[in-house]
């Protein structure tokens, strides 16, 4: 799986939500970040170089769309994080959040439901 930076992932999130988009639309969607236009265009070019996105000419502008799909990226990022920080084990990850009081009652209910589904298989 290709590596994309945190800043590149922000651009990808915009394109995953809605595409194809022109550079101006991506810039507008990222206005709250106060990134300069050249910064966003540099990120788009990096993503093009990594083949995470594609560009299609429409008149005088390019429309960008993701080639890298979000579920595949999330799976890759999750596996990398889990392997790097928790030696590939899920239980220590959950324990970490549990011990720090970071699991809400809703989180716990969802974990129980997921574990129940695993038991049914």
C-alpha cells in the first residue's frame, strides 16, 4: 500500500467525500485550514505522482478523483499502526483505551456486539 502523508490524507478526505473536483473546489473545501493555493496544488501533484488520484482535463482545468479507495487506505493504516504500536495485537489496543477511560458506554456496547458476532461465526 502506498504511503500518503497526513496533509495528503486531508486532501484525500475531500476527494473521498465528493469527486471529481477541480483544484479550486479542493482549495475551497480546505479553506478552514488556511492552506495557500500552491500548497494544495503541491499536495494534489504529489498524490498524482503516487497514483493515489487521477486527473482528467475538462476545458481549461483538471478534475481530480481518487484511485486509492478509503476502505483500503484505512485497512492499511490500521494494520500498520497496530503492528507498530501494539505488536499486531488488538486486545492491548482496547486495553490501552479502557485503562485511560477513553471508552464510552456506547463504545463498550459496540465492542460487545462485535465480539458476539465473532462468536456466531
